[in-house]
C-alpha cells in the first residue's frame, strides 16, 4: 500500500531501503537486515506495480565479493527490483562493475554509510568537511561513474561538496541531508509522515 500511495503522489523513484530494519522491523540499525527480508519487502512493493522506478538495497554483507553481489542483485531483481543500491565507492568497484556487466542498473551510496554505523562508533557524521573527506568523496564518485552507476545517493554530505559532485559527474545525485543542489531528494517514508515512533 505505501508503494501505491507514493506512486500516486508522483514520486519518480522508489527504494525498498534497508532502513526498513529500523522503521519496520525494530532493529537498532541496518546491519541486521537479511537478504530474505529485503526480498520479502521488495516483492510486497512490486505488487503495487508502480509507474515509479522501483529498486532495493543490497543489505550488509550481501555484496562482499563480485559473485555475491551479482547473485544477490539477481535475487532482488527476481523479487521485482528494477535497480539495486549498495554503499561505498572505490572499495566496491569490482562489485559495481560485476552488477553492471550482468545488466542490472545500479545506484551508489556515498557519504554517511548506515551499514558502517558500528565502525563509526554509532554516530552519524557529516562527510566532506575536511580536505581528506572531500577528496575521498570525489574519488569515490569518479569510481562509481566509471563503473556504471546511473545514480548516487549522497547522505549527510556537506552541501558544497554535494553540489560539486552533482555538477561534475554524469549520474543523478539523490540527496538525503546533503543540501538543495542534488538532482533529487530521498526520504525515509515513516520519517516523512511521522509513523516511526521515535520520529524527530
């Protein structure tokens, strides 16, 4: 039903995100979400037959190797996804290339990477504030562009850097907390409408 409602509102792109782990399944973060859970929710959203482009997240550890990335991307496509998304840049270049070579459209995710929240000490931090962070974001964006990503989510990227990436690369940028200059914006729907009990 949520996919159908969002489609009727005219959203051009829908993502079955692994944030469903927190806002639907009650997990403390996204790292506990399984492939089976992503398939289940993707099938449900696909039953709405949206006009919007419908995609799904590859969950934590589902793309540790190129072979795993392709196998699990195919599972999500079989469940109804028209594209898949994964977090990271240079470190997942072989996986992105393998997904693209398999003919599966790919969206990247740079900046704050929720699947790495435990490595970040449990804190969500804005990315790109210093020279090293800025350079890494630009390098990762270039790698994703070269590997075949058609879009990149920029999460908690400082707005000037998000604007630079948007102007510098051919893929569409989709901001989440990264300022007004991305090509589009994405929101976690339960946050947007206030149905997540701990909404702020």
